[in-house]
C-alpha cells in the first residue's frame, strides 16, 4: 500500500494480517550493515528554496532491527537527512505554476478534474457576485421610480394597494438576481464536456 497523506508518503501494509512488508537496508562499501523490517514507513520531505536544501524525515513503525546475528524489536526508528536539491527540483516552482496545472489538467486525472471544476466555480461565483451587486444597486433606482409612479397613481391614500403593488417588482428583481447567481454557481463535479453557464 502506498498512500499520500498531507505531506507524508506512507508505504506499508494495508491490513494487519501482512506483517512487516517493508525492508530497509543500510550498506557501506557493498557490505550490509543493518536491515530493518517494518510494518510501515513514513517519508516527509520539506524543501527550503532559499538554501536549496531538502529536509527529509524517514520514520519506520513497528520494526525489527537486524544487525549481524542479533534482532531487536523497536516501536519506532527515525532518521533526518538534509540533502541538497538538484537544479531540476529547484526550478519546479517556476515551471509548475497554476497555469501549468490548468492547461495540463488531463495529465493529473481526478486531481486535474477537481482543479478545473474549482477554477470554473470560483470564477463564476466572483462574476455572479459582481453582477448581483450591480443589479441590486440599479434595482434601488428602478424601484424608487416605480414607487414614485405608484404614489402618484394612488394619491387617494389607499396605502395597502400601493404597498402590495410595489412589493411585486421588488420580489421579481430579487428572485431574478438569486436565480442568476445559482445558475452561474451550478457547476458539476466533472466539467470535461460541460458548457460554462456564463
């Protein structure tokens, strides 16, 4: 089993029935010095772009250490290694920008589809919110003009009829704005063959 969880790469047995499938060997000049049989190994790599160093932590869980003829069971064994980054690794942040991942979304399978969907959803949400705010501002002016006309029509003092008639355009305006926002934000999980609502 290989699993990427947060920033940790975990390699090991998926079930407890399989005992210690991971083997790590330490060699020097072609001679085996030590061997670890582990249930699981966790590898964490943290880059430092300024210094050009990759800080790597390796942790073995539920291990048996073999040195020569002796075996020693251990709960955990951990090493920390600071390795210089190669030029190819150093240049990755410059090459792998957001634009790179969006234009090559098909190369990354489900993650690429999720990224394309999130991009479309966020863009549509922002644009629909801008349009909704402009519509609300414009509708205030229109509703005031409608209210003035209704006030002139119902000069007799029948305020209830004037209020009932003035509520209808306001409700229609709000309903149209909210419907437009929901239409823009209605983006499915897979946007491969989906036409953008905008």
